[in-house]
C-alpha cells in the first residue's frame, strides 16, 4: 500500500486509492503530510511541557526562599508547602534539556518539516517508504510517552543533566533520579534514536531517488539541502549515542565497568574497576555536538527559503550556502572535544579541538553575511514568518559570536559550565532554532491546514517573544562571567553571588512574559485550524513546487502528473518576467538563460 | 507570593493584548479579500520596518544598559593568579572583536529590514551571486580567527603545561558528595599513595591513604585550602563518587575531578586574601553585597528569623559539575597568605599518622 509510486498517477486522477478510515487517515497514516502534522502536534505538546519546566526553574532561581502555589499545584509532593525540592530542580533541568533538544527541536522541527517538505519540494508523491515513516512517528510517540511517564516515578525522573554523565547517572545511590527514572530516560532515548535513524534513512533515500524530472541537486531549494545533510549527520552520529546508552545500561544493570572505576559511595566501595567517565563524555559528545547542527541546520534551511521568498529576491550565494552547509556538517563531527576542555583529557587534544571549533565560525559567518545580503535591495514582505527569519539571523549572530569565547580552550576554563554557556547555547541553538520553527510554521501553515494563521496575533507573538528572548539571555552572559555556575538550585549559599540576585529577577520576569505570550501563538495555531481564513493556492507567491499542489491535501500530492522542473528555486524578480516570481515548473522562455548557481 | 502576583499581572496583559488584536482584525476585515487574507500589506511592512529599527535600538540599549549596570560583575581584570591576566587580556580582545562584529552586523540586518520594506509594485534587485563578496567575507573571518586561534592556543599551552622543575607545592583536591578536602604532602611535598578502596571510616582514613606508604605518614588533610602567595601550586584532583569540577573563578582555574583517575591543574596565586579585600573593586563589591544583605535581613527579622551575617570576601572553590542534590552548596574556602602565615597554619594541622584512630 505504498503511496509514492508513480504508477498510480495515471490510473487515478484524484489521488484517492481507496477509502480511508479515521484510523488510517489520522492515526496510522502513511501520508507524509499527516505524519508531519503528527510530529508537529506531539512536538508542540512536549514544547509546552518543556517551557513550563523552564518557567518553574526561573521562578525558583529568582525567588528561591518563597513558597509558590504554582509549584504546589504542578509538582505536588516534590514541592511540600510550595517550596521546591532540590532534587526535583535538577530533574527539571534534565528533562527540560532533553525535551527541548530532542523532542521539540529535533523531532518537532526536523520531523515536521522534513516530512512535510521533502516530497512536496522535490516533486514526489510521498516518502520512499510510507510504512517506515509511520513506524518512525509511532516510535517517537512511544518515546515521548515514556519520557513523560518517567516524570511520575516515585524516586523522581532522571536528574543528572541532559548529558547524563556517569557515575551520577549510573549509580542510584548517588541520586534518587538515577534509579527507575534514569532507566526510563534511557529506554525513551533508545526508541528516540531508532525513530531518528528510520526517519533519516527515509529522508536520504527520498532526496536521492525520488526527485522529479529536471530537479537536479543544484536546483533543490536550500530547505531540502539542509534536511538532507541533517539526515546524513544524524545517521553518522546517533548510533554512537545509542552505543553509549547501551553501555551505560550494561554498567547500571549488568555490573560491567565501561564508565566506572574506583567508587566509594555511602560507606561502601563499589566493585567497578577500569572504566572511565571520560569515555562516556567522548561518546556522548560525538553525538551531542553534531546534535546542535541537527537542530540548527533545518532551521537555517527554512529561514533561507522564507527570506528569499519574502524578500522577493534570490537567496544570495546559493552555491556558497550549499558549500557552507557541507563544511558545517563535516566540521561538526570533529569538534565534540570543545565540551571537554577541562574534563581531564590531554591538553594537546584540547588544542586540536580549539582549532577545529573556531574553523566552524567561517562557514557560519558566510551564511550570516549571505542572509544579510539577501535582504539588500529586496522588496521585503514583513509576514510573521519573515520577522522570525530576520530574528533568527539576529540571535544566531549574537549567540554564535560568544561561541568564539567558549570554543577557545583558554577562555573556556573560566566560563565553562557557568551561566555564560547557558546564555550562549540558548541563543544560538535554542532560540534560533525555535525561531526557525515558528517561521516555518507561519509560512507553511496554509500548506498543512489549508487556512491562514492570524497575522496580527503573529506580529504580537513575534515582537514580545523577540524582546523577551534578548531580555532573558543577554544579561545572563554577565552573571556567567561573574562566575555563577549553572544547575544550582539556589545561589543563596554563596554571599559572593548576592549581587547577581537582582539580575536573576530581571531575567525571570522576561522569561515569564516570554513564556506566557506563547499562549497567543497556541491559540492562533489551534483556532486557525478550524476558523482561519481559507488559504489560496500560493499565498506567499513562492517558486517552489509545494505551492503547485491543491490547497486541500490529497494523497499523492498532485492530482495529475508531477510537474517537471525547469529552473532553480530562486527566480524571484528575474528581469524579463512580468511577475516577481517564476515557479520552478515554468519552462525557460526562448533565449532565457538559466543561472548556473 | 511575588511570583503569583507576577503571573496574575501577566495574564491580565495577555487578555488586554487579545482585545487589541480583535479590534485590529475588525478594522482590517473590510478591506480584505480572499487573496490577501493573512498576508502582510504595505501598512504591515511599514509598521514592522519601523519596529525593526526600534528593535535594533533595543539591542543596542540592552547592551549598553547591561555594561553600565552589570559591567562590574564579570571577572575580567582582578585575577589573583599569575596566568590570570593572560586569560583576561585574551577575553578583552575577543570581546572587542565580538562587539565590533555584533554592532555592525545587527545594524546591517535591521537597517536593511527597515530600508527595503516592501511596497506594492516595487521590484527587488535580481542579485544572486558575487564571488568577490563571498571571498571577502570568507577571508576576513579567516584572518581574524587565525589571530585568535594562535593567541588562544599559545595561552592554553602555557597555562596547561606543568613545569615540575620550579618545585610547585603539591596539593590534592579531593571531591565527594558534597564537600571538598585538601591534602598536602607534608615536609617532603610528596603525596602518599591512595585509593578509595583503602578508605576505612572506622579508623578515620577518610581519603583512602595507603597506611604502609612512608610518604603518606606526614600528609595533612584539611577542610580549608591554604596557599602561600607567589609559589606555584600543582593540584592533583580526585573524586570518590561522581564527577565534580574544581572551579576557582578568581584564579581563572577549573578542572574536573574524575573517579578512577587523577587530573591536574597548576597555577601561582599572586594576591593574598587580605590584599584582595583591600582592592577598590572588591571593596565596592562587598559594600554592594552587604547593602543587599541588610535589606534582606530586615525582611527576615520582620518574619522572626535570624538576620544574615555580614559578608566578607574570601576566595572560593566551587563545584561546577552537576553532582547531585546538594551540588548548589559544595564549596571550600581558599586562603592565600604569606609564606610565614602559611607555615604557621600548617604547623597547627594534624599529620595523617597522628590522625588515625586505633582499631579496637
């Protein structure tokens, strides 16, 4: 019951092969557009939980001594009389990180838009394997459920930080959360990795094999390039995390000593000998660092596409953009050691990783300058998606620049694991990727639901979020440089940090406003599904193939033949044409030259 | 309570925003057709174009406000170790580079967003590629980064290179959930062998020293870290249970403590605790902190609790790697003093062989 095959096309003009039941249409769907929506909705739910957690953490940091009804309501027995327990603070840190990085910004972002856009933009009826695609979503769903179930474990959910460094994560004696909570975390992540691998393989095969006639690799929109390369990075690095997780499970449950050695805890010597936690750090960051590019590359692709379309201008330096994506992908696999400068590994290795890390700034700078040049002399259509794209470039620059400090081993010594790091990665991959995701949602909402989102709500959502994001993370650099370590339940045990408390209150207020304003977005998103204005076929006047499909989503995407492609994806405002955009499926005019970009 | 009030206020703001949007929508509804519903109009472009300039101003203002208000918080020019100024200088140079790039690129981004805001009938410039431009903004970062890499790696190698020939004081930093111990090698400046398997709580051999090792006999175990000023120190770090990180921000020093292996970090303290307290910068900081503590104490006393103690500056060793429940309170006081004061303090400490309890 594969939906992708071209053979179906001529037999069936409407794309409906057979009657669909509720189950096959909405639940166990093999249609890539429905799977994309399933990823998006699941990711959104996980996102709400992740953001709520961060708001609780911010309240705790700003007003550590004060009981809070919110804690009492949400945390129950973990916040007796409304005072948060220290263990649960670490659990919030851990689960917030895990959910946001993996469940929202990996599956929610890449899962949604790779699924939605790959077949539509390359001109395919569906993914290479609709069945694998369905399995991959349901593994993701299962892994989300297990992660959420782990929140209700009596001894607490995993609380060793999203990096789950052993021995803390391996020994239940070290921490309540390292018991059943950590087991569930590991099971959930193993399933997550499986879904990610299935998804990635599907994306790679689809992009390579199912491009429509004329869609050469150098005519692909940059979105597809980033999804494709992201999938490749995922396939290369996720298995390493899986092996780390498996070895950790062995250490925890079967008495092996891969990561543990010479441990004396709570009055007893444990039997472990010969392992090393540093080995785990290497394995973890071999995925962990590419992971941030798995998060940010799809956002970059979405932003490139939206910027070109909304500027009514070709993306500047198409080939340079592809080259920088490839360079970033390659470098991303050889920089993981910059998370480990002070882990006890040989300082010489630190030098090597400093070198490779700072190199990554070069392709990143090229991308940033190309985006800025894309705006130059454009005709900018300030839709909410465009605003989020511009803000993406802004936070990517601000957050990326501080990476030059953290990637420099000598400077990292003093700011490692402080709030400086928190500010850096939240701006450069958290907020930026989130902006990319919002931009994508506002832009492709009409494609997903056939209706438009309310733009005025979108504007308010954007401006409040943009101000709050800087309000939260800009001052945070300063308390980090003042030496404040992250993951502290309260700072009141250090009078040295008393003068940072008021900064923390400012940050928390911005965080709360920024968090609450997302309700506007949620309202806009869900109410527009039913009450939004009906969309036209190509509301943003874009050139790419997804806008040649009918507004109503159909199985197989195009009712008739799949369009052929005659030009690259960025013929906006091309001289010699009346309209300011020429879709990819429009043949070249007599004597018209195709730019070889 | 404050938090609850904040949340309530936020909800009200939200409702207000909601109502405003409804009004906007109604106002716009009449001149909209199906083609343009939900798509930015020229008016939207203009408003958001101006807001982009406003946002640029906001970025600049928040930068300036942060530097003016919080600029004295960062540890930037008051390091207390010999290698500290190297790191501080590198930091300042990097910051200058970063803020130059930040100011220029943010300006270009937001100014273009304002300047080229869309108008009906206008056509954008078809400008797809320019190899010269690409080369320029590849080569400039290459040069700048090459400079930073060379400077950074030079500093890194100097800091991490341990020179055993200048007779450093050997000190073990021993981490456990949730406190620190320091161990000195005694007169021979040599640490005795140790392993957590040798820990014998009943005999008070809490760090697992090898009781038969002659080097261990005169070792001294303390709960405060005392360092003589001007003498290089080489820290040997151990952990007995989970990962910890020995973070000494004032000395620009940090290294993880890893169970099963010994890690090391060396530096030379250059400013005694007493001298540091007398620097203008530190006095300002302490004054500021004590003002805050007095305010807090007033509230506490009103609630019938004890007032906070007056704060006096001390160097600190903090745990900076998540290590469990009381991670947030894992600290040790560091005292940097003259050689004489250090010798006097050391004399008062018990040697390992004298600190053991007899087995019954």
